[in-house]
C-alpha cells in the first residue's frame, strides 16, 4: 500500500507500536498480579504525591467517612503513618488551597460523612488546577484506570523503581508512628519560612483571600446538599504569624462566609507544645499530636461515632 | 496554543490534511502562511500585527537590496537597525520606559504603554531570521554568495518571505533557519516523499525528552528558588544544579526535535539544534553542539563580520566577548542574561588562549578528555544558574550555599529520582562514544525496540505539563 508505507524502512514504525503494546501488556499484567505495595510517602515529589493521594481517594478510599481538605500544612498529617485510622483520609494537596480538595470531592461524586476544612495560610496558595481534577474524575478515564491500573500515577515506572530503590537498596524504612520523636527545627529553615509568611502578610493579599473563600463557600454549599457535615479547623503556628494582619483577615473573612453559629470551628489547642519546621508546617511528632486532637474534637462536635 | 497541546496536534493534523490535497498543490505556501498566522493569532491576536510588520519591513528592504545594488549596503543597514529596534522595544521595554520617564520626552501614558508591552511569541527568532534575509540578500546581490533567494516579482518574494518568517513549527523557539537554507526548499511537496521514519524518530525522541525527562525533572528543580535553597545541603544543591542542566537540555532539545519532525511532515528540513552538548571538551566545542542554529547564526552574521579570529588574540577575545554579550542580551533584558553572556564569553576567550598555550603539547588521552568534559559540564551548569534564578545575588547565594551547607544532611528523596531521570540523559551522551562502533552496528536493526520503549514511557511516565523554558525568549 503506497499511501502510508512508501518510504518506510522495514516497517519500524509499526514494529515500535507493537513493542509498546507488548511492554504495556506485560507491565499491566505484572501490576495486576503483584499489586506492588507503593508507599504514598515515597512518592518522588510533592506534585506526584498530590496525584497519588487524589487517585488513591477515588479508587480505594472513596467510602472513608472523614476527609481532610487542606494544603501542605495539613499534609503533615501523613496518610498511613500519622493518620493510622481507616475512618480518615487526608486529601490535602501541597501548593493548593483547600478548594482543590473540595472540588475533587464534588467532582468525584463521593459522600463522606464529614469534611474537615483547613483554614489558614493555605487560602493564599497558588492557583488551583481544576483541569487536572476534571481529567482525573472523568468517568471514562476512571473506568480505564480501573481496568488498566498501569495508568495510575503510583504505578508510573519511575515511581515503582524509586520505591524499589528506597526499600531494597537504601533500606529506607516507613516511619513508625510510635517511634516518632520531637525534633528541634533547623534555625535557618525556620527563619526562611517565617520571613516568607511575614512578607506574604505584608503584601496585603486581600483580593486572593476573598476569591478563595468565595470559591470555597460555593463548593461547601454544594457539598452540604449531599448531607455532608462541614467542619473547619486551624492548625497551630508560630505566635508571631498567628498575629499577622493576613491571618486575622483570613479568619474574619472565613467567619463571614462560614459563621460560627452555623459551622463548627476547631481552634488550635491552647497547649503551645507544638513545633513547626518553618512557623507553619508541623513536625512529624507535632502532627501526630495534632491529629489526635483533631480526631477527638471532631468526634466531640459531631457526636456521630466515626 | 502551546506546541504539543491537544489543540496544537488537532491544528497540525487539519493543516497537514489540507496541505497535501493534490488539487491544492499550487497553494501549499499560502496554506502554510494562513496556518502560521492563525497559530500566531490563537496565541495572542495582537502579536500577528508585529509579525506582519516584520514580514513587511524585511520583504520590502530585501527587495530594495535586490533592485538597487548601488544602495544595497544602506538598505541592509537600515533593515538591520529596524529589526533590532523592533526587538529591543519589546525585549527591553522596562529599560526603555525607565529611560524615557527619566528624560520626560514622552507623556507618562505613552511610557506606561511601553512598560506593559508583552513579548510577542518567537520575536527573537523571527527577528534574527529577518536579519538573515537582509544579509543573505545583500551578499547575494553583491555576488559574494550564489543565488539562493530567487526574487522574480515583489508579490512572489513577499509570499516566500512571509512563509520563511512565519513557518509555524519553528515559530515559538526555533530552530533558527537562515534565508539561504530555507528559500531553496520552496517547491511543491508531495505526500509520497514524506520521510515518515525520520519524522517519527524526531517526534518521539522530542516528546520523550520533553514529557518524560524535562517535565518530571522540573518538579525537583522547582526547589531552586530563593531563599528556600539556602537551607538545602551542598549535595542537594549540586544535584539540583545538574538536574536543571539536564532538564534544560531535555526541554529545549525536545522542543527542537518535535519542531524538526513537524517541519519534515510539511517537506521542510529545519537545522539540527543539538549534538550531544554535554560531552563538549571546551567552550567552543560546547557552542558547536548547543543551540547550534543560534550559534551558527551568531558566527555567520556577527562573529565573522566583526573580524572573527583573523585579527590577533586580543581582538578575537573581544569579538568573542561581544558576541556572547549580544547572545545574552538576545535572551532577555536582565542583568543575569548579560552576566551569562559574559560568563560564556570569558570561557570561550580563555579556552582559545589556553589552547594556544598548551594545545599542541597535550595528548588527547581518554582520561584527559573525560576531565575536560567534566570541567566544561560544570562550567556550563553554573552558567545555567543565571537562567534559572532571577537575580545575580541569588546566583551568588546559591554558590555560597553550596560551600556553606556541607553540614546539612542531604535529602535522598530528592536525589534518587533526580539521578534516575538524569541518568537517561547521561546514557544518551555516553552513546556518542560507542555509536559508530562496528561491534554495535547490528543494534541499529533494533531501533524500533528503543522507540517502542520511549513511547511506552511517554504513555506511562509523562510528567505534569509545563510550558517550554525557551518560550520566554
């Protein structure tokens, strides 16, 4: 047939596609048969980790009763390490606002009993990427990923190799919650983080605060129609940051959209024993302590026996 | 419309379909011009005006050069000045508006308008191609070169020049093709003569470099931002610097390969832009392997006219420094780009002097070659810091942090995957040394396995989409 093979050499294009089909079939079969246990925490970078957490929620954890919607600040309560309770799934994404998590829950059509929404600096995080969530929750793509798990992000060949290298060559062990001890934060990192947040506050980002909270309120109202209970929480932070103009403005505006007489608010515990690495992000030990507190407060305020 | 986006693929398929309809063969050039202008319009409607101005200026002046041999030099100089002015207005608008506001010649409103001008897509590329059209027309008119730019009537020259300056596959970030190489290719194209094999290899190779290597590495090199990097360990910082060097190569070489592949689809051969750049053993070797279409443009239209290496060591060094300074300024109007140009200018000049001093005595042993490769790779990688970081002070802080942060523990979670992705680029470069080995020629028969594997990785290991780094220039 002259049309397409006029100057092909030994049909190597067709052969290349056959190689792809062969490799993909073998790889997919291996994934289905062995289901390699990839640690979410070993995801090579925060961006990929976000995708894996989201896909894990869509494919494995969609019936979890309590979902945490937040950012890297809440993400310190790491799934499957610090959150060792099957009733909770932390759907927090680094670099995003909680709006991103709410949008995912809304698009995926799931109905958790409770959503815990982080309110704090994350309101000021970068633009959310609805396009990725739309693609991820597309029913046809979801069906394809169920059928062919090799398409799931956690099974990317590089992620699988990375997990293998971590476990078997460098012998990295998954952190055990019971062994976590408090650390003293690196002073220079702490200073860099504090300066960043102080600068952010000084930039008076009032427009961003309002637009994010407005977007969140639309999603909250939509999710409430599904009879999902919404709770808000704040995480402990450095005293200086807690008194900044930006954080006060975030709290004030949030209370306007989500008044305390209509929504339960979980304030940070009065105990100041929490340690952060940069003024805002909790250390592993403090994140453990905070999760226990959050869990207790959630049970107390909802009385729904999660 | 980002190149490689779904919209771009659809656009290319439609244009390709129309282009090869036999009944429309006489209109192939027109089809490509309309498609290219649409591609440009889709990105930013206002940018089309700038492109059309550039086409008009360069067509009229190159035509005048052809028609008036006596005044050819005057027209050529006028044309080059016009091109440089247009480019400078957009590229250095903040500097120009600042200077104008100090001089108080123009109203504040006019100055503000200049300050907010956005950079039209690919202006740096079509400006250099415009200059090439003028210089090649001049050289041809003066009998210095053969007649490659055939000028019959003004209208046919206008159409040919319009395609030369706007051809969409190379429009965003090159490769820069010169007029004397493009114009001879203006002829009827036939579907049957498409080199599918080469097209396929270029496009798949490019997609792999961009999607699998560059788009994944960018999620790590993201940490190279001030002040966050100041708390990373020395090893992390060095690995990030290498990672960025590999990301930059994969990003730009990936784009270039795809552009060349699409060029082939439409019957045009665009110049190769990269030739194993990180195995370079000297700065001049590096520039004969990196962004080759730019470096050859700078050599042919700037370095040689300035006197090249014919006027003694000092003059050669000054020429090299000047050319690289202009190359830096071409990339952008910030101090960092100028410093990057000076960095490479010094490297080139020092390389020449060292070669004069020691070149004839040194033998090229494999160990010495390896040492040279390592030195040049580090030299180039440090230079990329001027691209990655927005301020010279940040580059200084980065290098200072490398020497200060030895006590901080390195983050293996960051290093392992970066090594994984970077190693593919290292393997690609190592391939240079064995590619012509007679013992391995039988492997060429199994190229399809390699391309199948690349496609497999594109399918399953694609990173998060990101614009090409070079689009900003």
